[in-house]
């Protein structure tokens, strides 16, 4: 009798404990569920072999952001690229065509309508193919880095304000361009392309200025602070086709000077469905000096970033950004890319288990 009572008590305690242990992780959303984060990668369509695409398929990549440079891109070229990726199990999430980057567009110079027309045609074409996002930036005369360095033994990019001012910075054009000049050019561009994007059902995703300095090489920069994004949203008139490519690395570079931190930006814009794409990058610290790092090697807690994205139901693409170079890496930087993609997949899985 005494043995049976002891055994019954143990069984009862074990039965009570099961729900407690079971609650530590919630059922995870399936990787290919449309409501999940889409792990993607930034790829140059001209410099990919079939072996590269096979490699990306092997590491489980299902989405791509395809960058088409500045040259002429036809609908047939875009369709061929989409079909080629499909043969390796990948879909195109976003497209980039650098016709928007011309100095005529971004400085408001004569001839800009020709470049804007080319960009509008690109939007129409990717819209026909069902590519949902076009990512763009608006920072003419930009300098991204001051030198390449070693961080934990891998090769990556550094930016140092003192080095930039002393060794790199120089006037990019025959005169300086004020913030008013660039706001005028941006407004003109947005008023021309946003209606086309809406008609094509393509979301325009605006990248912040990297690094977030008020002026570089004689040209003012706009998207270095929350206020810049807020003003751009007002220019877009609250259109559902305007939103952000939110670069975690860029925002981390600005630190406390950005108006809102990384998590506040995700909760604000992401909470309203205005983050379309995320560049998932870390840095060693904020300005005046930073080194770009792998996601696990910087000062930003990238798990908390991913968790916050899932808390606002972000279901767009998250992509490694400026992948550092590991030993033996060339071309596609396969080792570094694998490192980032695998790390991000693990973060998404754990965030989904925790957030539900």
C-alpha cells in the first residue's frame, strides 16, 4: 500500500509538470508559411553560375533580392531570371534597378525624367511577374567605408569619421547640395514613381543613409534619423505602397542619435506594416567608429531584433547584408553566406517558438 501511494504521488507530480515543461516553447510556424519571415539574400543577377544557385538551394535559401545594376533591363530578361531561380527552388522577393541612383534623379538635374521613366518601366515589369517589392535608396555622393579590416580574423568593412574627414571626403560635384535640394529631388521622384508602383502592385522600400551622417562629400543626406523617415512617409501620403527597407546595421551605426532605436523603429513602422524588407547586419558599436560584423559578433542583440520583428508579425524578407569574408571565400562568399543564413534560420525558428 505504501509503495503504491508513493508511486501514485510520483505519477501525479510528473503529470502536473508536463504542461509546465510543454509551455517553454510554442508550436513553431512552418518555414514556408506566407506569414513567416522570408530568409533571402542579396544577389547580383549577372555574376551567378548555376553552381552558385545550386549551392544556395542546398543551404535552404528560398527567396532572393535580385540586383540588376544600371543598364537596360527588359521584361524578357526579368522573366528569364525569375524562371532560372525557380529551377533551383527560389522565388524573387524584391528587385533593384539603379536607374533611380542617377545623379540626375537624386540631385534634381535636367534629364531626370528619362531615368525616372526607366525606373517606372522596371516597376511595371516586376509587377507583371508578381515580384512584390522594389528596394531603393536616396543618398548621392555616399561613402560606405574607409578601409577593410580584420575582425575576429575575418575580413570586413570599417568606417571611421576621423579617417573619412581627413583622407576620404572630397566634393563630389561642382557645388554643394543642401537638404532642401535633396528633399526637392526626392519629392519629385516619389510623386512620379509612387502612382506607378501602386498600379503595378509593387511596394517601394526605402533604405536609410549608410552611414547616418548629415552630409557627405558636399551633399546632404535625409534618411539618417527617424524624422527623415517620418517626413518621407508624409510625402507618400500614407500610401500602403511606401515603406522601409529597414537596415539594422545602419540604424545601429547611429546609436542614440537616430531619434528612435532599432526596436522602437520596428514597433513603430513594423507595427503598422510599413517594413517590407530587413537588412540583417550587426556592427561593433555606434559612430564615430564602427566595424561591420557577423550577426553574432556585434553590439546589437540580433535575437531580440528577430524576436521583435516576429512580435509585429513581420513576414517580409530578411537578408544578410555586407557579408564578411571568411578564409577561402571568393565570389558569392559561400562560407560567410552559409554562416549568416544558418544563423538567421535558427533565430527565426527560436523567435517563432517564443512568440507563437
